[in-house]
């Protein structure tokens, strides 16, 4: 099942979040340091990572001791759904250390975002110490804000977009940039699409399932599109990729990557465009980069003939 949108914010709210992220990058002197200097960011934020994660079952019981009853239930519920936790009472964040290092980095930045946003910190402390819970709409808003805080901090504001624009327009670029920024390939390819000035989209698929008689099936986890792609083609609504899907030919079965493959997609006006798709298997997900051939050509300004 395709995951719901996890990052859209009102422009005014986004500006507030980004200002907070800029402040932390300034305090940690982290703008020009790659990959992200996580330890210095945590020190600048005055927040610590718990030495023994509450996500370990043995530590969970000890961590919950002394918490309000509702807080205990909320924390246990959160741990069953997410991989990070912010304790406002102790300026402490817990991260599931069983996930890969790049994923832990994003989780730490996400939880630090809760700490850096004054409203989050105040309300988290209140709700951790009483018998109340955050309203779902507030919790959802906070999660979106923390995700954008993590995005902005990890990719140094506009730095990622600028480096991607100066690199080859291919799937190898976000893979290389992921290593430079200390991000996961998943996060890097999403950022590549959402900030690109050209028309492109990124499909993030769950692990491919082999289906007897049908070949395979891959559930679409997310689809990220660039503004220009949305304007021209809209937002794709695919939920599953199978062999008979146009992108089925690109799925890397038994290999890490597929070469650029030509296919056709139709724009919002019903006009077919020659496109290219490339795919990479991260072992956790299959990432597909899709873009019209025209996106490979930079815009050329044609000057009118000079009158004589």
C-alpha cells in the first residue's frame, strides 16, 4: 500500500521549520562539512542519544518506569510504529539501532527537530507528564515538521539541489550524493526528484515478490515527483508494478541495476512522450528514476534574427 504524504507543509510553517534548521546548522558550523557532523549537531542542540535504546525490549520496561500510565501506553504504541522517540523531560532521543546507519542519522535529525521546535518541546513535555494524548491532527503536523527539519538539515538547505544540478542526470547521481551527505539512497533519491528543476519522478518500491505463474509483484511505497513533472504529467497513482506494467521491464530481477530503458508515458493532455527509466535495487527497496527524454536537454534560448 502506498504510504501517505509525510512532508507537505503550509509555506508559512515550512519557513519556520527551515529557520530552526538553519539556526542549528549555524551553531554546529555544519554547512560545509560532509557527511553531516551528527555529534556536533547534537551538542549544538543540547540533546543526547540514549546509550541504551528504549527500542530494546529489555530496556523498554526500565524506561517506562515512573512514566504516567497514558505516557507508557503512548510510548509503547509509538515504538510499535516508528523507529525514533523524543523524551522532552530529559532532552533525550531514542533511536532503533538495529536499522542501518544512514537511517539512524535521519531518525536522529527527526527527533532533534522535535527538540528544536519550541511548540513541540513544550507540548511533548506536557503530554508525557499527564494523562492526555496529542490530537491526531497535531501529531501528524508535528511529524511533517520534524521530517522537513531533518530533510533541510541533512541536505544542507539548497546544497543538495545545487550539487545534483551540476551532476549527470541519471540514477547514479543520487546514489553518489547519498554517500556524500550521509543519507540513505531512499532519502537521497526522493530529494533528487522533489528538488529537481527538470521533469522527473522517483518510484520507491517495496522488495520484489516472486509470484508463481505471474512473474513478480512490487508494491509502490512512494512516488516523488519534481514540480515540472507534476505540471506536465500529474502525479502517478500506480500502486503495484507487475510484468505487464510499463515499468515492469525495468525491475532488476537478480541484479542490482538496470540500464536506461526507453518507454512511453502520456501527459495530462493525452500526448505520449518518449521517456527513460532506470532502476536500482538497494536490497531494502527498488528505486526507479523516470524522466522524459526532453529533460536531458537543457533549455536553450533562441534569439530572434537581428533586423537589418
